[in-house]
C-alpha cells in the first residue's frame, strides 16, 4: 500500500461543501522526523473556521485540516533518539492531521502516558492545555481568588472548573441557558450567572462584592465580552481566547467587542488576547514543555477529565463536521482511521 486516505479541503468554503476524501502518497520521514500512523483526530470548530477563512491563519488550498492527533510511530528518520517504532504519541503544533499518516519533527512529538485513552490523548492540547495556560501562565489564579469565565459549559469551561477545584480558586461561571446552571454547579463551579434572565454586572457584584473580580477569561466576545470587561474590578485583567457569539460570521470586520472606554481608562483595566496556535509557535521551549507536561500529568492523575470523544469512521466525516458545531452534540467528534 503506497497511498493513504486524506481528508482534503479543495478550496476555501463551507466545510460540508469543500471537504473530500482523497488517496494521497504516504509521506516519508526525513532527518529529525518521525512518521506516525494516526489513530484518532478531533474535529474542532476552529478547524472548520480555518476552512471557511475566518480563523487566525489561512492555509494554502487544497489543504489537509487538523491541529491535533494521537497515533503510533511506524517509521523513524535519522537523529530521532528517544523515540521508537510502536510508541504511542501525540503531535504538538503539527497541522494537517486529518489523514492516515503524518510526518512530524521529533521535537513536536510526545509519548502518551500508558493508561491514557486515545480519546483523551487526541484532545490533550486544544482544550486542556488552553485551560492550564489561561489559569496559570496567563492569569496566575491563586487559591481563594475568583476567576470569572464565560461559556462555562464548553469543554474549556468545564476544565477550568476542574482546575478551580484542584488548585483551590473560585469560579464564577457565565452560561446562556438556565438549564446549564445546575450542570456547572454540579461540576464544582462556585457560582453561576445565567445571561438569559440575569444582569451579568449586577450578579457579579452580588456574588463577588461591589468591586467585582480581578481576573476573567472570555471566549464569547460581542456584548457578553464587553459586559465581562465592565464587571472587572479596577486594575482587573480580561483574557479573550474566542468569539463564539460571532460563530457564523464570516466578515472579519463584524468580529467585535464593544468595550467601554470609560471603564477601561478610569479603572485602568487590561484586556488582551490569547491564541494557542501563536503560543505554540512563540513560547520558549522550556516554558512550553513545562505547561504541556503539567497538562498531561493533571489528565493522567484524573484531576483533569477530558469529556470522552465520539469516534466516527473517516468515511463518515460529514457527520463529524456537522456534530462539531451542533448544539448539545455530546462528546467531541473524533475521526478514527481503522479500516
């Protein structure tokens, strides 16, 4: 067998219209590289936004999407000491993973702890690592402190709640639906605010005191992101890592957050962005290794529980694409490559 199955986006466009299953040559690893037989890859909303041309980078088309994978090393290039054929690994910052074989630099490959499921390993970076970096490197949320977060029912939101329980910080969790409040509190969230029938700023003051909270993360943007920035205490910090409120928006000019200038200036607040892809390409190697190692150890110990993914055979990719953005879709869709 000299060809492999790859999921290819032929052009920029709606994923359901431009993705095709193709036979392509199996790649060969060069010096310092390994070839991985891919077992499972997650389908993230960000993957679909990349195909639509509304993400932080636009690849050259045709392109193979995908930013995470778990698999087994099946061939080593020269100069790859420390790795071996048959070893189960995840890829770090490697794109183009929606195919049966991936070639990666040895430094971008990490062995998977023995007891960890393929589902957890395949999802290790985009969500768990984001939660660890936001609460640690970015905001250094300490035991006893409040952290305000939006989209608390999302995967990152659930992982942040788990980190709060583990580290000892308090989470103030913003959700859209009244039905989600109970779920968030059952997971260990300290308090919840439902934007469907509650005023965010009033409730923050009720729960955390008149001054508000000093640290917040937001992945909704739009008016909700603006409300969070106004609910911050003087000198407060808000880190924005997504824009769910503009999920279907393809005009970059409409991806906005109407920040209050008065609140920002007179209360000397900080609002800044975080993008994992940039972090993976720019962070010093030792800091990156420490954060990834901590994330793997937290998941391996059970302190972080990544929701079990939903395996979908590669041929049924259109179902995975649909489920990645369907409300209440259950587990993260995982494309699996067993024939």
